[in-house]
C-alpha cells in the first residue's frame, strides 16, 4: 500500500502519545487563529498550555452545530482563504448550512483516511467501486471518491438517483465495491427484482453503507439480498466527512476510529459528563490534524459507545458502536425512550414485511399517538388486499406484541400494500411529525 496503515495496529500507549502531541498542536492552533475558540477558552478559564494529558481535554469547552451556524460562513476557519482548497457544507434545510473548509493537506489526509477505511471493509487495489453517494456540497460523494482513487481502486462516480442507470452500470461495469445509504441500496434491490433480475448475481462483494442509522437486521437484509459483506461507515462534515470510522469486514463488531486523526469521547447528553467505556451517550469528536477547520469537542448528537479492546482483525484502534440514533430523533413514547432503529430491528424479523417503514406521530386530543407504517413484500400482498383479514390481524397482533415486549411501548400498526411509502434516493425519512399544521418532516 502507498499509505500508512501502521497506525491501526499501534499499542494504545503509543497511540495516546501521538494523540496528545497532535491535540496540543490543534488546541494551540485553534486558540491563536480562531476568535470563537479564543473567547470560548477564556470563558471556560482554560489556556492551551493547560492541556498536558489526554484527560485534560475535559477542561475544554464543547462545540455545537449552533456555533457553526452562528459563525456562518467562514468565521471558524483557522487559515486564510488563499490556503483553503475546498469547501463543503450541509444542505441547510433547518436554517443556514454548516460550512467547513479544507486545505490541500486536509484533503490529502482525508483521502488516506478513506483509503484505509475501504481496505478495512475488504477493498483491494484494482477494484471497480460504484459510488452512489451524492456529489456536491455533501461530503459523501467526493469524500469516498478521493479515498477510492487513493487506495488504487477504480472510481465510478455515479452519485445518487436514476436507479435504472445505477443498475445498468452495476451490470456493465461489474464493480466489486458499492457505497450508498442503506435505504437507497434497498431501493436498488427492489428495482432489480421488478426488472426480473437477481440482485445476488451481480459482481458486488462488499458494500460500505452509512449517512443514516441502520440496524443489524437491516445488515442481514442487505447481505442476503445482494450476497455481499455489508459494513457500516461513519463520518460527518463538521468533523471531516466519511471515513472517521468504519467496521472491519472480518469482525463487523464496532467501527474502528482513525485515532491518529480524531479523538473520541462519550458524554451524558444532558450533563456533558464524560462516560466510561461501554456506556451509551452522545459521541464527541476532536480533530487532531485538521488545518482549515479544527473542531474541539464537537458534540455530534449521535448516540453510541466506545470500546478500547483490540479487535480480532488485529487492529488496536478504538472502536465505536454503531449509531443507535440521534439525540434529537429519540422518541419519548409514554415515558419510554425509543429510537427508530430499535423499531426497525423488530420489524425486519418478519419475512412478510419489506424493509421500508416510518414512525408517524399524530395528535390525539391532548396526547400524542405513535403509529408505525410499514409495507408487506410483493410476495405477501394478499395480506392487505382484503382476501385474508384474519391473517393480517394476526400479523398486526404479533408485531405489536413483539414491539411491546422488546421496547416496552405500545404503538398503532398500519400495514400497507407494497410500494406505498415514499422511497428516498439519499437518507430515508423515518419520522413524520403531523402534530402541527405544517406537518413537519424530521
């Protein structure tokens, strides 16, 4: 390989030394070059020289997404614009977009991080790689693209959408690797079946899926549908983009963090207190090598846990659990905290159901009513055409029982005909909130 993979097998003590050295440099850089960080440090009563151990990071203040929006567009950059090589950002659907910048060195580091991630997922130089993440301000498409080329694979920059074309290119180009959101890959599988094709007969061997939480049951669906190894990748534009962490194809047991570039913590979402390894909380990242846009203790809003134990694949890097959900996507159903992925885990155990669902919240007088809308597969369409109401009622009863038994909540089940729910070409819409007149979609 032309990139450094030794970092993935370093003893933890050595990794900690590298992280501390880079943390000190990052904190100093942010303090000296970004007025926001200097003010935040002053308010917290901390200076760069106070950071003498990794534990001292807890003295530093948090960054939040609101800070990015308040400093829109470039006030958090630590370099002059003439040193910025690229800008990415969010879609800005909930206000001003969050804007991040990259120097040439940042882009080189990012490409190497992603190249290492693809190898971790089972990729090899020479692979044809079908990249169905969106290109543009979103970091997914270009982030994966540069990593694909860096590791010596062949990038097919198809981007998202136009599902028939996706299928044609998969048939004709015979890629070994695939990257997309898991919900969109399920749409591709569904379209293949409609065309009379067998999704298991493609050339694909592994898939790298992310940009939305997905369950182990969804992994089973993807692997069985396509005959591939499906791994989870994690990243967000504020921290870097895709490649911050990824599962290895050998174990698929937690996502290996690129610890030489990012320092991870888990904190209590309410108090900000750092939680011990293994305990679930909000994922926090500090960048260790970013030049243009350093982030200090950035609260991602994602719920996960950390595991420092070595993996059976041989890597010693810290592993994070798969994302359970987002703090702001957590549903409180009659006092019980529930994430959509937990409902997904139950639904996908039923062979009669397609892997498409939504949690719909309605106002019922003074109370909220939670409905779960899902579809039957085409093979079981008879359940909802009125020919066997008894079987449908029995299925609803069993699903409701399993959700109640597993999650401790009662929901109203709506089982729909095939293709009733809206399909997405990027991130799936899992929560629909109809409690106000605007019928806001979360």
